[in-house]
């Protein structure tokens, strides 16, 4: 698993940093939901668990692990990766946004911060943006353990002591604490993004039905900017970078 400390060394002076959830944010559909709904416990049981997480009567860590275990009973890990490589599509605005960020001087880091598993994310990205770009992009995510049996695979959490499994705030806070105080953009859509949402200077929330992050932010009174795809994110990030808008104006 990629240490966040490595990213701090890689981008020590970047004035702007973008951190983004992958599933349902960079991808057009949540790959984990696709796997669980189609090959595991099914959509209705999963939604019952997700509702408990939003209501804070169940941890995301435990609910997600149980959900994935239901899929692992029916598909091997290579089968899971292959299914998702074929099924999952990219947000139509992400590649132009990513390309623009890389073209800036200095380049603006775009870091994937996911509660999914890195091997699955890289497999999907290899299909969508090419093997080399998928290998190069920075991903802070969980890992997977492979046992002896074909269905003996399970998620390995970055932060097993946390109720999030992967506490995304631990990816964004080190950047926030840098001496030069970079402007931080965070993009997300779901319950796994709750811990990081409050720490971004600009919070982008994917505009979709049943958006748990939107509900959470409204309940907590956190400001955010809805976006349909990364075309909007590009417009707003560009405005902040060029000094045309402040972070507060983006979320007004």
C-alpha cells in the first residue's frame, strides 16, 4: 500500500492538490456495488447495510467486509477484476481534467483516495486509460489478501482500527498540515468519503440519486459543490488556480 508520506515527499511544494474518490466519482458506477449487487448479497441487502452506516449504527469497515465476502463466495478474485474491467466506465470529464492537471506548471497532483482495493482500481483504469497511465497514477487505497482456495480472497484495510477501514482524512490531513498550506480539492460521492469531506478547502460532491455524502454534508452543515461530471470540476479548479474564484465562492 502506498504510504501517504511518499506523496508528501513527491509533492512537497505543490500549491494545489486534488484528492478524489474512485468508485462512483471517477468511475461512472461504483465497482464494489456492481460486484456485490450482481454477484453477492444483492442490492436490497446492501442498501440496508449502507443505511445503517449513514445512521452510524454500523461501521463502514464491517459492513463493507461482509458485503465483499458475499461476492467472494461466488467469484474468484481474477474473475472479479475481469468482470469489473468489462463493466465499469470512466466519468466522461475525468481524463480531460487529469490531463489538464498534469499539464500545469508545476503539475497539480491528482491522487485517488479509495476505500476499494488497489489491484481492482488499477485493473479498471488499465482498461479505461491504458496500462502506463494506470501504473503511474497515485492511488491510496486498501489491498487484497489471496489465500489458498480460489474463493479465499478478502480486503486488507489500511486502517483496520478505524470504523472506516480506510480513514480518508489520514490522506488529506498531512497535506493540509504542510507549511505552505496548499489548496486542497476533494471529490467524492459516498459514505466512505465522510471522514475526508470536512478537511477540503473545496468539496465536490457527485450529483447522483441516493448520494450518501450529500445527505451527510447537509446534515452536518458542510458546504459543497455538486457536479455531474468532471467537466464542472475542471472549470472550478481552473478558476481557483487562475485566481478568478476563491474556494468559498466555488461552494457558495
